[in-house]
C-alpha cells in the first residue's frame, strides 16, 4: 500500500491486515483510555495478540496514517516473528 496522509477506511485497514498481517505494536499510537476500555492486549493468546487488538480497535474508531517513519523494526534470527 502506498503511503498517504489522512484517515484510512476500515475496509482498507482490513485489507492491509489480511494481506500483510503485521503492524509492529511499536508503530501504532493509541490513546491509553481506549486501550483501558478494551482491556489491553489479550496476553493469554499463543500468538496474534497484536492482530486481535487491531480488530478490536476498529470497533472504537478509525486509523490514521502518519506519512513518515517514526520507529525502526528489526527481526532478529531468534525472534518469535522470525519463527512464525
């Protein structure tokens, strides 16, 4: 998906989740009160806590993209993401 400013429709976000399946939690900013209302991440899941919360967040509002990178993501050889 090309980077662009502004709101992202729920349909567009669902397509990105379906095809790319991954947004590092460090790349998403969410208001604390929204996470508190949702009960935070469901830590009891074997995997996919981040994907599961993105779907729950979609029930609370819209996502907006920031066009410039604000964090760095590195996959280490022994990371869970690398082994998934």
